[in-house]
C-alpha cells in the first residue's frame, strides 16, 4: 500500500514537473497573444509596422487562431468570447480557417456558431475543446450549436470533450427527473448542426457526451469520415451520430463506441450511406424509434455496408412505436460482421420504453429491407423480426447469413419471424433464420390499403 502511495506521489510530482515545463514554454506565447498582438513578422517591410485590429490581420492570412482573439487555452478560463470572435471574423473571409491550436485546451460555454458565412470555412481543431462540467447538468439541447452554414468543414487531430460523466450516474438521473418532474431527461448533444448544407467532419475525436455526440438536424449533404467517438458502454443514452430530417449523408471510416446507438437514423432521412465503420461498444446501427406518439415517419434509401459491430445490444435494427404512420423503405444492410452482439438482426415494431405500451393498429410500414452477408457471433438470439399485426413487413430479403452463438455452452433462442414476408437465399445459419413467410394476395392487399404516403 505504502509503495503504491509513493509511486502515486512520484507520479504526481512528475506530472507537475512536466506541466510546469509545458506552461513555461507556452507562457511567453500566451502573454504575447494576451496583448492581442497578431503573430506577424514585423521585420517584413512589406507589412505595416503595427496592426491594430484583428480585421486588418485577415488581409495577410486566412487563419484565425483563437489565441489571437484572447483565448487563454488553459482549460480553466472561459474562452467562449475568443472563440466567438474568431468565428465572426473568419466568417467574413472566403476560405478562412478558425484554428484551435494543438497542445492547448479551451473551455467553452454553450455556444451557437451561426452562418451564413463565406464559403469553404474550416474549423481546424488540433487542440481540445472542453465543456464546463455544468453543461452536462444543464437542460440545454446542445453544447456547440452550428446553424445555417454551407460548405463548411470541421477537421483536425484534436478532441471535443463534452465532460458528460457528471450525468452518467443513472440513479442520479432518476433523482433529477423526480426533482424536476421531468421524465424525458434533456441533456446536451456535443455538436449539433441545424439547417446546414454540404458539411464535412473529419479526423477529430468527440468524447464523453452527456447524451448524443454528433447530431445533424434538417440538413443536406453531410460527410463524416475518419472520426472517433468514444463514451463508456454504461453511459446512458449516449448516441454516437444522430440523423434527423437529413438527406444525402455519407458516414465512413470511423470508430464509434458509446452507451447507445452507434448511428441513429430518424424520420425525414433519405439517401444515407454508412460504410467501413466500427461500432464498439453500444447498441449498433438503428433506424428509429419511429412513429412515437402516433407521429408520421418517413425513411428511405438507406444503405449500410462493410461495418463491424462488437459487444453491442443489436447489430442492425429498425424499431418503431405502435400507432405511428408512414414508411421505412429500401434499406439494405450488407457485409456486416458482428462479434458478441446480443441480437444481430432486429425489426421491432412493438418498441416501448416502459413495461408495456398500449396495443394500437396503426404502424409505420416497413418494406424492401435487405440483409446480405451478415456473419459472426451473437449472445442471445440470431434474428428477431417482430412486425406489426396490422401492417406486416414486406419484401424482406435474407441472403448468406452465418451466425453462431458466442459461447458453446449457451442455449440460444431460435430466430423469430413474426408477420415478416419475403425471400431467403443462399447459405443461412442457424437454420431457424429461414423463417420468412411467403407473400400472399391477402398481405399484398393489406399493404396496398396503406393510406399514408411519404414524399
Ligand atoms: C450515483 O448517485 C447516487 C445518488 O445520487 C449516489 O448515492 C452514488 O454514490 C452515485 N454513484 C457513483 C458511482 O457516483
Ligand atoms: C452542395 O454541394 C453540391 C455538390 O457539390 C452542389 O451542387 C450544391 O450546390 C451545394 N449546395 C450548397 C447549398 O452549397
Ligand atoms: C485520420 O485522422 C487522424 C487525426 O485524427 C490523422 O492523423 C490521419 O492521418 C487521418 N487519416 C486519414 C486516412 O485521413
Ligand atoms: C430513393 O431512391 C430512388 C431511386 O434512386 C429515387 O427515385 C427516390 O426519389 C429516392 N427517395 C428519396 C426520398 O429521395
Ligand atoms: C434504394 O436506395 C439506394 C441508395 O441507398 C438507391 O441507390 C436505389 O436506387 C434505391 N432503390 C429504389 C428502388 O428506390
Ligand atoms: C398486446 O397484444 C399482445 C398480443 O398481440 C398481448 O400479448 C399483449 O398483452 C397486448 N398488450 C396490451 C397492453 O394490451
Ligand atoms: C460460457 O458460458 C458459461 C456459462 O454461462 C460461462 O461459465 C463461461 O465462462 C462462458 N465462456 C466464455 C468463453 O465466455
Ligand atoms: C386511412 O384509412 C383508414 C381505413 O382504410 C381510415 O379509417 C382512416 O381514416 C384513413 N386515414 C386517413 C388520414 O385518411
């Protein structure tokens, strides 16, 4: 015990030494920026000897470091004002870059970054943006809120840290909900885009969200690549990427680990392509829950391929609440590798977050769902298709499915096909997976009588 303490003490001393070395090397720079002096080379005679205003600086460079705008970058002082000022200045310059420099940590309060800006604005995050601890407990919907911008990129090797752990304690969440008499606990999303067009996110890490990590709402033309999302398995409701009313999306080459859906696709989404990503841990890829509170849901043209899902509740899932209307159409899942996933293939039209929900006849209609080359290990049931009694799932296709229990001593549940119609082809393992029903005239008539159409 004593040895351990000594080790700890020496470790702390070492850390302090490193820190003071770092701060001593960093401090001259900081005082310089603290005096609001842009880092111009004054010996260059072609430039004016003194630049009094940040605006002037933009004539010579398109890079707007938050340090030029008075940010401390120590992770303690509030750097929101500097960040906002940098955004405002860069917004006016075509092709400008707002720089969050590496080796600095910027504490940012909840902030809204608004467009429209000049095209090709880049937010280069090489350092760390960190939320105050109080953000997790605030009832805000988002921490960094980006609105009305087009042709915009977030890139870099830095980190955006939502510091959500203050609210990952489930018993504390329940306590708060009781106190505030609020059963839908609102916790902020780390980065949210609203009404944005042609945005790219690449390279960065988004970690420790109080709830969702990255959200796109009412947007068009989204590219996400080579990013890392990370929150612990037991952090409640921490979705990785959330898409809502958003079209033309590509998410690729990314690593997502969290406590809830890896990617969640909500109503109004179409033309979404997700490929070459790894989800570990979490709840897998999820379309829905759709149709909550008898609402209309429309989702179409979703394609998910070449993904790996590990240590998750489900692999690829579509979930809807009873009573909803609308449709989910043309969804394809192919080349999905699962590894220790409870249920790899799920359609659940009886989704319910309580002990039981009232049975209703309306349902979001699900059709044209393809599963091709899904393989790996599961820990509970290979496939669970629970479609609506009134609106069965149609044109479901299963091709080359190869699933085995993760543990030989496990007695697995058989696959379920409830009100699920379609065709199976190729190799299917376990054999209980070949349970789709052949479509009949009655079913055809039933699906045709659907009087809600999307688009
Ligand atoms: C979670 O919160 C409860 C109630 O506030 C508290 O008693 C418990 O110690 C907390 N647990 C952890 C791991 O922080
Ligand atoms: C988005 O990008 C597409 C293709 O590059 C382009 O046609 C479209 O005009 C852009 N839209 C906006 C709002 O920038
Ligand atoms: C992915 O992002 C990291 C920074 O987070 C960068 O170092 C790496 O080069 C990027 N890889 C590709 C293929 O762009
Ligand atoms: C889905 O794709 C089809 C075929 O490319 C296209 O006709 C249809 O408009 C798309 N749906 C939506 C909602 O974009
Ligand atoms: C289905 O969606 C894909 C995109 O995911 C699209 O290419 C294809 O044309 C769509 N098919 C139909 C029949 O709408
Ligand atoms: C809903 O229907 C199912 C069978 O279709 C039944 O087992 C269940 O008890 C019903 N739930 C309620 C709340 O009525
Ligand atoms: C398999 O399950 C048994 C019984 O639950 C357990 O004792 C054993 O550790 C498991 N083996 C592996 C490799 O998970
Ligand atoms: C949909 O059709 C059913 C019967 O087919 C009818 O009772 C219902 O009112 C219709 N709803 C709408 C919005 O037209």
